């Protein structure tokens, strides 16, 4: 999993916030490892040498995530964001990340780390991973991922389009389009394709067929989830959650559990079902990462059902 992890300040009272760590691909890493403990899950990023960065390393260890791909930039610190939720569980964010260490990942990435990635079974990145890098480093990352895919590594991509992170829609469209070309497993949401002026699943599938994907999973909010391989298509209905508390990382949890399930040997339909169940449960809890024990209880009950 390649991307940015930030310190998250999530509101739980009018004037009180809970500190934790979050970031789209980091969240996916956590939920993949929690659901499939036997998998070797690594999170790749760049952090600072500050106390908060040190706390992240402790958190990675606690979550069972390997830190061999964590680089350090002593001149910078981790980014921070504050999330507030309304009565419907929808989010609003305030960020402090303009000069975060994660933006320097490719400049600090060691040759040994890049070579070690060749042994990976799967690498996951997102549109946010691309957005935080400058033009040169973004090109380096895409080139590296292309090379790794040519060596047989599965590359998964969630466009996770966030307009505020990009200089212009044109830059975003180009970079995300390259992300679709590099990856063979695609995990977009319907809303991501507003950038490409595509609104219907049929249009999206036709567009992405030209990219040569092996698997395509389209998330359509609370309506349904569509899955496609080269020869088969699936539709999994999603039971809405009538009491949403926080939608912060539902999509991230979905991605992590879906990819983990596929690595663990489940077929596409079953992987979608497992991922959707976790994503729904995550919306019952505040913050990006739900409490570990509550996740464990939920997951054990789900698997036993």
C-alpha cells in the first residue's frame, strides 16, 4: 500500500477531538491486515523524525503492519487533518499537509526498497497518492509501477478523486488516466468519473476496457457494487445503513478487505460481499479506523454467520 498517513483529529464532542492516524491507503492497509491476519501487509510512505511520526511507527507495529518501506525525511513532519461529521455522518475536513513528509516519498525512496517491491504479490495506490506528489515524482511513481506490473506484480488503483488536491482538473485527468493504464485491478467509485464526464456504469466500463484491466469494481454509493473481470460481470446489492455515524473510511475499508479477500483466494463476488459488509460496519464508528476489539468481534461474528 503506497500513500500518505496523517495525524487525524476527529470530533467526538463540541470542543473535543480524538487523535489517531489515517489516510486512504493506510486505512486500507489496516483493514486488510485485520481481516486477513495471515497476510504480510506493508505500508509505504515517508514520515518525519518528529514525535508524532515515531508514534505512527508504534501504531504500525500494533496493527501488525510492516514498516520496511517507511522512509524518513528529517526536514519535514507528518501532515494533519481535522474531520467533523454532521448528523447524517457526512464529513468536512480541514488539512495541514502542504509540506508533509509524505510528499517527498519518491525523493527519499531507496534503491533497495524499489527492488524489494518486485517480490510483492500486489501493490495498491490511489489518486491521492498521485495528487500529493509533484509532477516529476508522480511520473517516477507511475513509471516504477508500470515496470513492476511488467514483472508480474498485480497493481491495484482507486482513483479517489479529490478536486482540492489537484492544480487543475486537466492535470488530475491526465494523472488518473495514467493510473488506470498502469493498474490491472481498478476500484473506482461512480463519482470519480465526473472528471471524465462519465455518469453511467456502462459508459465507465466501456472507457476502462481500453485500459486492459483484469478486475474492475465500481462502487455506486449505497446502491450496489458492480464487478467485472474479462469475461464475467457481477452485481452485489448493498443493504443501506439507516444509522450512519461516520462515512470517513468506508471506501478505504472496502478496498483493503476486497484486495485481501482476493489474495486469500476468494472469488470476486464473495470478495465484494465481505468488503461491503466491513465498509457498512465501519460507518457505525467515528473516525477512519474503528476500535480494534470492536472490529475483531464484528469480523468473527460475520465469518461465523
